[in-house]
């Protein structure tokens, strides 16, 4: 794993640091000058390019286009299947 990736991972695990502490930490890293400059400037795209990262990352959740029948009945019509909860009897009255 590259030093830059290890640095970014470590940064994600610690609380925020002051800009001066961040600059001192980046200055002490064993990385090339272009990577150091990208880190100091917060240049995400430039750093990604320097590290040969992916150009685009996509996360998607695909929903069905048609209505899918519910596996549980929806007796109250709220669109959420009713849960089969075992009957636990009547609740005890609250005591004052």
C-alpha cells in the first residue's frame, strides 16, 4: 500500500487536526513532491490521477420496475408488509 493511502487511512481514523499540524504531517511523509502538493492543496482529482486511481466510482441500488407482490400481507394499506408478530396477549394496564 502506498504511503499516501496509508496516510489517508490514518487520517480517517483520528479526530480533526489543525491546518498547521496537517501541513507538518504531510511535509514529513515519504512521498513525491506532486503527491505532497496535492495533499496540501486538497486536490482530490489530482491525487487520484497521481495514484492511478479510478476515474469514476458509482454505487447504485436497482429497484424493480414493476410491482413485486409482497411476501407478507399488507392489511392496513400503508404499503409496508405487516409483520407476523406472535400474540402476546393483552398488555397489562399502567398503574399510577
